[in-house]
């Protein structure tokens, strides 16, 4: 995996080969990098700090490959956090009741007929 930074994102290159040709790929990596050229205005050097938008994942996320942050996983998680919290509490409440031996009592029904 090779990631090349641009002004509005990055370009990810993948070299796919078998292990026997790995030395050839490693020797030609500089040639591969030199062949990539962003359009004018989209190069990393064209970035303007006050005008351009900064990526939310940062360079650490880019290097670590944290694609979930870019895909909006955490945005969805924050949007539905109440539903996840209620489900979490209900699930672990049932687990607690199971291990402590407490049974959930069914609703009591009246056996007497009222006149």
C-alpha cells in the first residue's frame, strides 16, 4: 500500500504480485511514485491553510488506515447513540438477571370472576 497525499485527499496505490517478484516491486517503487502526477491545483503543495478544508482523520489516521473514521462510522454511531445505549443496558440487564437467578415475573392474572 502506498498513499500519496494530494490537496483534497490522497491516492492509494496497491502493488499486487507474488512473493517472488517482491524485490522487483521494491526496486521500482521510486519509478512508480514519480509516475503519479496530480492535476494543477490539486497537488499537496497547492494546499492553502486558511482556505482549504483539513481532513478530519489527520495524518495518523491516514497512516494507520483508519478508514472507518472517513466512512462516517463514528458519525452514525453518534447519531444513534441512544438506541445503542438502550440496547446495551437491556442486554446486560438480562444477562445480570440470568446469572443472579432472578426471574422476570409474568403479569399476574385474576383467577376470580368478578360479578
